[in-house]
C-alpha cells in the first residue's frame, strides 16, 4: 500500500508539465466530475448520472459578466464508465466565447484483499470553437483626449484579426486513486488531470500560438465521524507555466433521518487572498443540489465591494438496488 501511494505521488507531482491557457473556472469543481477529471466518468453508485452547472462572475464590475454553463451525462458500466459533456464560456464586451463538446471514458482497476483500492484511468476527447466580436473591442490607438477622454471605434485599432473564430480538437487524460472501503471511517483520494494533451494551435491574429498542457491535482479524504456527521477536507492545485491556483476547502455533511435528507455545507479559500467561497446544498433521494458564492478579498474588492461570483449545480443519479454492487469512488 505504501509503495502504491509513493508511486502515485511521484507521477502526480514530479512529472514535468508546461502549460498556458484560459479555460473554464469553477469554484464547485468537484460537483462537475467530467469537467475536473475524466477518470471520474462512471465513478458513482448507480446506472447513469446527469449534471447541470452555471456560474456568473464579475457582475459587480463588468458590463457583461463572465458566464459558464455546462451539462454532462455519464454511465456506470461496472469497471467501465462512458459519458459526455457540453460546455460554454462567455466573457466580456468583445463577446469572447468558447463552445465545447467532449466525450469521456474511464476504466477502474480494483485490487487489494478487500477490493477497496481503486485506480481509475480516464480519457476525454472532443472539439471546441473559440470566437470573438472584434468590432466590440476598443484599443489604446482609438483613445482620444477630446470630451475629457473617449474611445472612437471608427479609428484604426492597429490589430490584424485574420479570423473571428476557429475550431480545434482537444484531448484530456486523467488518473484517480481512491480507497473506497464502505465501512471505513476514512476514505482518501488523489487524482491528476492533464488538459490539452494534443497542444492545439490557435490564434485570432494568424500567429502560431500553441495551447500548452495544463496540469491539475485534486486530493482529500472523506472522514465519517459518526452516523450523522461526515467531513471532507480537500485541496485543488492547477499550474500553467506562469500561473497557478491553489484552493483549500472543507465540505461538511449532516444526515437528517427525517425526511432522509443530507445537508451539505462548506467553505473554500483560494490562494493569494483571491476569494473565500461559501457553499450550501443538500441531497434528497437521487438529487444533489449546491449553491455557492465567491466573496472577493483581493485588491479588487475596493471596486467589487467583495462581490465575486455565484454558482449553481444540480446532479441526478438514477440507480436501482444491486445485491452485490462494485465499489466505486466517493464524491470528491
């Protein structure tokens, strides 16, 4: 067991990766399994899973806020998982938009005397389109001092936009280890995702710009204190050449026997005094709903008054009673 954990840490933290891109950003990253790691495809107790997610950011400081929406579907076929995701990201006055369709598959390797150790390998492939409305943008060359200073969009902007949109293929790989013993008080997990493995070339200006690999690590543990209380400390790290993000969070779960309802609550801190995320949700029957809010604590708070982003997620899992179900990964 110790040798397995040591090997996983070497793979996840020592493997050299260069990365640089602008991708979807979610505070409830663990609520959207196919978006965080393709190895989580089919990693749930049930037959199939539906998920919907929406995020609205910078409404306090932007005329047109940044919005992210996605829907996903995946199936649990024993040791295999299959699914797909449709996502859309839109930002700013320039109408920058990213539309993405991805298909996922994963395989679970189950081992150990109690069949409680699971390593899942996932692969995701699909395509995305990026577009922009350049006529809505303003540039320094269009700024004049008349009337106290203004932008005149009819003036030359000094930029040479070859195209307003482009289409690319994309490939994502992931790995996840989970200790999933059902009656254990502690179920740790650790995983890694590598985005843009094919390193597609993209540019609105006709330049040879390559979208490099973005690496991401997720880890934590589900701690069952007693029959009513469960805590899940977790951490999230992603790195892109000159940018990194680290978050530390704690998700609590309280079981209310009547009416068979799980109350979910938690908080997350994002590195460099960027934001504190407060979260509330619940699980009833086959539904899991969560709502969160990012409180901005960076230097931008003087303008945003602390208002960051709101986020909603809803998951439905269809399941039938199984006499001998295969063990699966617990929710991050």
